[in-house]
C-alpha cells in the first residue's frame, strides 16, 4: 500500500514538473499525452479489468459499470471536462479560483483510487495503479496550467497540486481500512472501469473530430494499447 501511495503522489509531482517546463518551452503537445493516456486507460480496462470482473458471471456488474460511467458524466458537469483535457479557464475569468472544478476533480481522483485499496487481486491492483499513474500526468499538467491562469503565486499553485496529490492516496487508504469494501472488490473494479470507459472514449473521440486518418495518432494509440497489454500480461 505504501508503494501505491508513493507512486500516486510521484505521478502528480512528475506532471507538475512537466507542466512547468512545457509552459515555458512548449516542447510537447498535451494532446499527445492525452491520446496516449486515453488509449492506455481503455486498454487496461478491456484487457484486464473487464475480464476480472466477469470471472464471476453476474448481470449486476454491468449496472455497476454504467454507474461509474454516469457518475463520471455528472462529475464532468462540474469539472468542465478537465479529466480529459479541458480547462475552460475562460468560463471563470475574473471570478477567482473555480472551486467547483477543483472539488469535482478531487472527488474523481478519490473515487477512482478506492478500488486499489479494496482489491484482493494483485494483478488487478497493479493494472489499476498503472492506469491511474498514466492518467494523472496529463491531468496534472492541465490543472497546473489552469491554476496559473488564476494566480501567479507559485505557493498557491503548489498548495492546490498538493491537495490533488493527496486525494488518490486517501482513496487507497479508505479502500484498505474499511473492511466491508473488500467484500465488494469486483464491484469497485467495475465502477472504476466505468469511469475509465467514459474518460478514455471521450479523449479518443474528441481527438478525432476531423474524422481524418492521422498516422501519428493511431501509432500512439497502438503503442499505448500494446503497453497496456504487456503491463497486465506479466
């Protein structure tokens, strides 16, 4: 559990560091990271999480998957889609920090990490962890950029990034130390798969609005899917 918590905090630190560099140099497009993370989340879900959920056949798991999907849809109404690449800082101009966006993002980070603490399956826990780590880096970059639009005070930016970094470890701790959650590990995994399904498909669909064939984009998607396959096969 300590390893998972450290990795989750480190992912936010890496994302924040990359954001500080990219904000100055513009050396890399955030769209590339988003496309990779979206495809990786989809791969993790389809290659590992979904098969594990349905090892014990029951129709109610489908309902839990859809619950996760629609909970994320509701959260997105408040976060304005920051989880999949939108900051929409122009919507909050001259209104101060968008607390609704931040709280929704924090709740998202908390909910999707509970399954790591509640899972009894080592492979499932690792798959969930890697999915969250890959997802957190581009989200942190977007969050950093959004915060910098509202304040030039770096300590304030770091304060909110720290709070964001603590949400996933909090979810892991809740999943680990509330015994009853362990009895519903498959339901928790199904719920997170629903969240992953919404985020990943939104990223990939929004990235193809022109409906053209982009060799680099499809190469990134195939690479992410390949890595997702390898990460749950060994």
